[in-house]
C-alpha cells in the first residue's frame, strides 16, 4: 500500500466537519508517522504559501523533488494542500499538533523544517514573511536557535554557517570530540535512520544538503590544530 493511499484513508477517516488538523491527533504511532510527516509538510507548505502570498510553479516543483507523486495520487496530495489552505485554523495550531505527534523526536522535526526551507527558497527568493513563519514553526517545534541557524544556513544564501554549530559542539571542542560528533551525525543521517524516524523513503533526498554541510564542517575543523 503506497503512502498516498494511506494518506487518502487518513483523510477519509475525518468526521464530517473536522479540519485537517484533526488528522494529526490520529497519527502518532508507526506506520502512520510516515503519513503524518508527509501530511505535515504539505499542510505547513500550504500555510507558508499564505505567508508570501502565492504558490509558484517552482515551489510545486520543489515539493516534487521531496516527494515523488504518481499521477494517480496527485488528487490526494492536492486535497491535503487545499484543505490546509482553506482551513481557518492558524499554522501555529498545525505546528503544535505536529509537535505533539512527534513528541521528543527532534530529528524528525528538523527534517520537516528542512523540507519547508527547501520549498521556501526554491523560487530564488526568501521572503521575510517566510523567515518569520519558519522561525515561529521552529520555536513551536521546540528546536534551538542554533538548530534553526544551521538549517537556514544550508538553504538561504548569505546566512553564516559556523562549522561548530553544524556539528553541535562547543568552540573549545577537542579533535576527538569533533570526530565523535561528526561520526554521530553521519550515522544519524543514514537513510535507514531517517526512515526509522518517520521520513518517507520518497523524501530521503532531504538529507543530501545536510550531509554535505556535515562533511564540510568536519573537513574545516579537522584541519585546525587543537
């Protein structure tokens, strides 16, 4: 059964009058978490589209770079997007329900935020309203300011990327600590680990820019004599 079929079933389970936000109350355990992740990206993308006032073809294409949508399943994806766009419930309510769904699994929430950044910058512009939107979502998710900076630096040109921030270590870290942090992040971002925490196999491409940044930080800091 494809993820899009399961999404269709999740939407069909909504009681009459329930909004899309009610889906997140029902998707808290495997295998539903992959469905929840996908719906979360679509739903928050729809809310983010309101932040900059438009949905461009480039943003649609960017979404397709994250999720492969077979022609026969396009209607299900469009239904999620339209339900979120038309829902009077604010994006903060969505974000809080998504946070409750994934709990303390901050890695999954960071994956989700990266997907939103990927879509936000795909048109070549990063609107200040999108920045405020994503920062607020990050805060609701309980992510640190450091995590937000690291993710933003990977996607927004001109945003500083501190290699110590990328590896999550202090500026006084030893060579051994730097290596340990690098190896831990490489392990955590293996495709098998991503899927284990709820990222659909269709969205594993999200990890590529992150791995590039992790390895660049390792190379840069490994060249420093500590």
